[in-house]
């Protein structure tokens, strides 16, 4: 059975949401991961705990506080209204914000581990060659951390695709606007349309298997390369 028009629309929206969220996560998460990997500040533990908080909080809790934050009386809601942007709940922009916050540790933690694995020696050698801090980061750290970057990107994308609680809380089920695959699946189950639900569920299981297989394959090649060196 092929997907109907509504499900195809949900698929396109999910792909757009996951792609944009992953790009923002890499943009925002990379400097935070670099700081966590390099700093000796006493704030490191607190910052790391805040980053990892979505791992232990129920998605509905995150969604609830995001609704308060983005609502008409919340600080972010007051700001967006003052700028003439309206309110973010039940919009695609709201979904992006919620997805970024919910998937943050899935990007930051692999990046932090990759940066820590580099060690200080390559950067110190680059410094002796008069490379500036930014040049050392771009020319040395990022290339050496490439496996971690790929892992972070894949995990961020996959986790966004599979989100349910957060996107349902702050986005609802608006076709063409906030109805993503996980919400569409829930709607089919509620309507007892198990045939369509099975198609979506099987597709998401297949996607999850491919993601994990690629990650294990990537990590295996990295380990083999390290042993050869």
C-alpha cells in the first residue's frame, strides 16, 4: 500500500523539520561541545547537565514548558509578538525550536566525545606553527572530529524524525503545518486505521534500522583505522 496525500505531506514536513533542526543543532551544538571538551571551568558540570536534561525529562514536560515560554504571556511569546512575528505554538517554527531543544544532547555529546578524543597534542603542534585559534579549530579539530560530526548529524536527524511528545504538545496535528509522521501514525491508530498505521510504523522501523546500521558501520571503520595507525 502506498502513502496517501496526507501522509506524503507529513513525510515532506518531517524531512524538512529534521533537516533544518539538524543544521541548527550542528551550528549551535559544535561550539558548546568544543567548550565542554576544552574548558576547566567550574560551570562545566552544570552546563553539561543542562545539555543532557532532555535525556531524562519526559517529552511532555519539555513541551509544557515550551508552551509556557512561547505562549502569549511567556517571555519568548511577548518578544515574538512585539516583533510582529505572532506566536510560535502550533507553527512550524515552534516545532523547529522544540526539536532543537529536545535533540540537543544527541548532537552535543557525540561532538564533545570526538573533540576530547583528539587530545591537546595536535592543537599544540598547530600552535607552534603559528596557527591562530580559529585556524586550529577549522583546520585541525574539525577534520579530526569528522566521525563524531557525522554521528551527531545522523543521531540528530533520526531523533527528530522519531519525536512525538514534544511535537504533539507544541504543534498539535495541523495537516501541512505541524502534522509530522509520528503524529500521523498516532492519528491512524486513534482512527483504528491499522493498515495505514502499519505502513508508517514499518517505514519508521526500517529507517531506524538503517540509521543504527550505518552508525555501527561508521564506528567500526573508525576503530579499524585507529588500530592500523
